[in-house]
């Protein structure tokens, strides 16, 4: 008989996103829980993928760091967007199996047992377990409510000689909060004379609204020299199932990421990389995204105006947080489940983004949906 398996993550169950999506499917509910669009990628991208899927030689392994032609296009795009020197495609850019793999590879590469990693929370539920799997210690620093801004005094107080990494996420999931240039300068001043690294999760970089730009860690020199910056083609091109992302970092840090990446996935889908390299020069496909998603946000806010939900500001990403205290005094998990079963709309309870399950009386909607989907969901919610 086999001995009992001692779990490395005994307190971790199935992701709340999978749980709520499964409940939505069982109840026939409109799924505004999981963060994926219900519309297709740009047709030109799908056509490119179909073309490369039948191109001789494009069914074999791509180079471990990613196709050079794709890395070259990523370099040009990054320089254009952020006004910086183009990252070196050979030594500073790695194509990964989604930003999820990039994030795990970074943590596996640099976090050692006992190292502390500062996490601003609420935070994406992957962060804590991935840190712990490396033997690291997540140190949670709460964001201020209701605007989910960092309290840099709290961050400064949490920094110690054991702090290996600070984990940023802007635009922020779940709140949509956006870091400013002043935020990045403040963090740079805190870290300048330390050996602490930065992991900047910027997968929603093209979803910043109301005329504000996205501020990348790459634009702040003190941060750029110590940062792993992650992005996601899945988010940018409405193709989350394609699972292609990338990591930009200085050469020494990139070398460490690649040491792990080569043994984690080794290489990413070859025809998919070719397709992305074909369409990336069309800058309009991503520069139009802020306006595209702001229209969806504004429509969803207007559609929910007749309801008793209290909507929080959403300056970025494609999520809308809402208080429901005028409807129910239930905890957020109970309310989210009841909303799915009785109103037919699936959402995510925000307590899932806190390591201790802290209930703030908030739920998260995803508005990356077709207008008809949003209208149908709003009609169901208005009947509460």
C-alpha cells in the first residue's frame, strides 16, 4: 500500500473561477465570473493561425525562447508603447505558455526557501500558492478600499532584508485599479538601495480608460533594471485559450527565467507564434482596445443603473466590482452562489482574492462580453 501523500498545498482546492464557471454551466447561468471574452479573436489572426497550421515545418518545436521574428515584433511594440529603448529580442524577451507560465517560471527561478515576496491584496489567486511551492513566504500588504490604491507606507514597513521580490499587478485584477507614474517612482525609491526584485504582471496593459496611459515598470529605470514584466497575447487578442504570453527582463534575469522555462514547457505552439508575429505590426489591433473596453464598461454601468448594486470605479482591466449590501447581508460566497442559481448570473466573490478569505461584501463581474450578453445579464440582475 502506498503511504499517504503529503500535499504541498493542503489548503488549496479547485480555483474559484472553475467552481463558479461549473456552477454557471449547471444552472444555465450567464457566466460573468471567469475572465474570458465570449467573442472571437480578430479574423486576421485566426486566418494567420489557419495558414501556419498547414505550413510545412510549422508543426515542430519552436526555439525555446520563442520564435525570433515574434520576439523582434514584441521588442518593437514595447518600445513604441512605452518610449523606451527596444528590449533585446535575443537576451531580454522570452515567449511563454501564457503569462501564468511566465509568472511561475519567474518565481521558481528566483524565490528560494525562506525568501519573502510582497503581495498587494486582493490578489490573483495564483500568486500565493506559486510562491509557497518554491518555499517562499507570501507577505500580504492590503490595498486601500474603496479605490484599491497601494499604501506605500505599509509597503515600506513590510520590506525586510529577506524580501526577495515585490509582486505588482496593474491594471489590477480584481479591482481594475491602475498604478500611476508617481506610484512607480515611489516604489523605485523604496527599492533603489536594495537587492529586491520586481515581478510586474501587466497582462491588462491595453485596458486603461478615461484617457489615462498604462504605466509600465519598464518606464522607471530603477525598476526596469530589476523587473520581470509579464504580458499576455490571450488578453490582448481575445484568445485566452491560445495561452501565449511573454516575459521582458534584463539579460541576467532573463537567463534565469529561461533556465526554468526550458524544463517547464520548453517551447510554445509554433503556428500560434507565427500567427502572432504576422499580426503584431498592425498596431491598431491593440491601440483600439482602451476605447473598445471602455465602451463595454460604460454600457455595463448604465445597464446596472436600475439595480441596487453599488458599482466601484473601474479605471482599467475588464472587471467591475460591486457592493450588494442593499440587496443582501449574506457573505460574498453565499451571495455569489445564490446569484448564480436564482438570478442566472455567475460572478466571483472578492474574498477569493484574499489569502484569508476576507469578506468585503464585494463581487466581481467580467464585462469582456458581447453587448447582448451584458444586456441579458443586466435584465436578470434588475429582477432581484
